[in-house]
DNA sequence: CGATGCCTTGACCAACCTCAAGTGGCGTGG
DNA sequence: CCACGCCACTTGAGGTTGGTCAAGGCATCG
C-alpha cells in the first residue's frame, strides 16, 4: 500500500541456481583456498581480531569441515569440546521435548559462531539445512589464546551479548506476538542477517522448510503457510517460489511486525 | 500421589514476616556493612574472582543502591553505562510492545548480574518487585579491570553463557510447552535458583504477581491461576497463601514440566 | 510418468483468552 | 474494632484464535 520498494520485477534472486549452495562458489572463503587470509567473512567472526601476519596462530588450530544437508554437527547434551565458525550454508539449532516437540532456537548463517551455549554439553542440537562449510576449533585451544590475544575474549563476550539480546527479542516474539507479527519479524530479521554477509541479495531465499519456520516461531506449518499467503495478499511480500521471498512493501511489513493487522 | 516429599506440615516459610524483605535482614550482605568482604553472595558473582586483599579494587568502584517496590532501575533502549550485582530482593526484566503487551524476560535474584544484555542501550527494562539492594558499577570501570584481572572477563563470559542457555530453555518453554508444563517448569526453576543463595528455604515465596508470572510464561493471569489450582488439586503443590508454594510431590511436578498431563 | 516430499487450503475443533463476577487479605479511616 | 475500599487472585461462561485433520497442488527426481 505504499512505495518504499519500487522495484517491480525482482531481477535475479540469491540462489537462483539450486545446484550450487548459496554463496559457497561466489566468494572465496576459507574452504575454497584453505587459508584464513582469503576468508571473506573473517571480519564478522572472532578471527577478525587477528592482523594478517597473526592469522597463522588461528589457522594452525583450525580444522575445516563440510556437512551435507541433513547431517548433524552435534547433539544437545553431548560433550562440547569444539566450537565452530560458519563459513557457508545454514544450520538449524534446536531443542527437543521427550515427546518430539521441537523448538528451533536459531538459524546459524555464515559468520556466526557456534557452540557458545554450553554449560555441560551443548545446549542444543545442530543440523545442516543445506550444504555447509565451517571452521572447527578445540574450545580449549581458543581459550588458551585468550591470554595472548585478550581482544579475542572481548570479541567473544560481545558475540555472547549479541546472542543474548537476540534471544530476548525472540522471547518477546514467542510469548506475546501474533502469527502475523511473528512471521513478519522473522522475514525482516532474516533479511537483515543475510545482508551482513551478502550485500547483493535482492530477495530472501528461505533455505529452511515451513516446518523449520514453524518450530522457530512457535506455530504450526499450516499457520505459517496461511500467514505467508496473507502477507502476499496484503501486498507486503511476493512469493515467486515458496522459498523465495521478496519484500514488496517493507513499511507495511514492519507495521505487521510490530502491531499485527490492527 | 507418591512420596518423595514426606514432609506433611511445611514448618516455617521463607518470608513468613512480610514486614521484612526477604533475606536482607538475615544475611550480612554488602549493604548492611558497606563492605564487599562481608558480602554473603560474593562467590556467586563476578566479584568472586577477587582474593580478600584484592577486594579493594572493586570496592572503590562500587556504588550501593536501594530500590523501593515498583521503582525502575533502568529502561529498555536507554544508555547502558552501568552494570549491577543484585544483593537482595527481586527485579523483573521486561520488554514491551507498542500496544502495551509485555514479555518478562527474567527475574533477577540475589547474586545475579544485570546489564549484560546491551548492544546500544539496555535490551530490557528493569523494575523492582520488592525492596531491592544492589551494587552498581560503571560498565567502563569493569572492562578497565579486565586487563589486570583477566579471570574477571572469563567469569563474565561464563555468566553470559549461562544466561544464554537459560534463554534458550525459555524459548523452548514459550514456543512449545503447554500451560501446565510452563507453570511446573517455572516453579522448579525458581526453587533451584532460590536454593543458590538460600539453602534454608523450605518453600517458594512468589514475590511476583500472577500477572508477572503470566507475562513471563506467555499466558494470561487467569490461565496461570487455573493452572496453580490444577497443580494443587493434583497434589503436586500446596498453596498456603497465594504467594507461598510448597512442592509436595516433586516427581509429579517434574513429570508435569516435561510431559504435561499425558 | 509415477512417487515423494513439501506446501497450500479448507473445515472443524479445542485450548486458551476474554469478559465478568465473586472471594479474600490487607490497609485505612470512621 | 469494624466497615470499607482496594487489589490481587480465583472461578465460571462463552468466544476466538490458532491447532488438528484431511485433501489437493506442485515441483523434483528417479
């Protein structure tokens, strides 16, 4: 109902080619070259504290890993000896109740740090949604570096703080928002996060299924689907395919995110 | 319906005397003496890293504060120059939606660290529920100490990690648990936290109102009240007064917390 | 071209919310 | 000392939202 977005025809979407996992081919990242020096998302991670000539310190502790879609990285409660830096792909982080109900606590994207939430054992399970590459470190090795590179611990503390702020936003969402507010907030938040590591994106590619979104927002698949349809009908978004969202009217979407339909 | 708890008559409850705020008179804490050396909950906080002869470093940065019930400590979004250590009382931490809906993200109890969640400005508002005493520090002063006392930053990181784990548990609760599971989890969690700083407690004194509990669990006042009644009728808890809970059958309560009524 | 998996849509239902009335504790003031 | 008002809590009746169940669409893949 207004015009912040005047782009009528969404040109090319982020992963128009489903054969190639998002971004992994486009950017020369850690795993392409095997060197931290060419990592395009280093500035987003705790590795960003190292000067180019210091990278060797972290590089020799790093172990590159890849995951297929559906593969589990670690499981809730299991010994948490490793931490990870996402370089490519999407991971779902979730907790289960004994009867199988699932709550997704977050989606990890490139640049995200994984494994912070661990008191004794990981606080959640982590599962690849698509093809994922990441850097693995022994938790021990990282904390051993804190002495020589205190800036690294500062960075980690700020990562933890940011996650905490996000977790509290999510509590507000889960406890008090209506479905349309939940879905709108989710789309806006995802768009913002994608922009962190990919400025060229013109739309949002939903790597996760409707079931994942439902379990993230405390809804059912059906309600998520119905809400997408509603947002589409209202002109807030466009759904070229079920996994490709273009925000048509972000003002309207923001309105939905904060106050529902009124 | 079983007997883990055989105590039939709950002897004396924690705050039987409502004239005296919980614990503040019983323990000699910071504000009684004005000295960190006599602080009974120091071991729970970041101050626990200091040896007795080092306490002077933190003590000269500390500013004691008191709050009346209902008084606000800080507001969401406002400049977050200070951090706090709770020494006595209960504080509600909450976020609001534009139309007034409220989500309580947590209750701060003695020993808790306040003000971590702040990117730009506090991530939530904080309001005293009863009479509160706390230690205030300039955020700046604390991080200046990190260089000399790296153990302090480790501790803060672990506080942040613990909060993160708790936040994720709360997401599971808000997104996927039923009212009876929510209320049961809440009671068990609160009991555990109270035990951290008061081992003598035989019951749970609910300093917060039903409305607070509702806004913490993503429910309405009425549903919370009905659920308490149900737990009482089922023999899981006892409600001598509306703000004094005794867990009669913790096995049953744990069962309710995990799987509802089946 | 059929099988599969995911998504969408409709009809129905129940859990939780809303609205309303009543209770009880506590402080105040006559 | 009792009456009153206030406030929080409880309980009931009824309504709405989002969940459940079921069917159909659509893309992908062998």
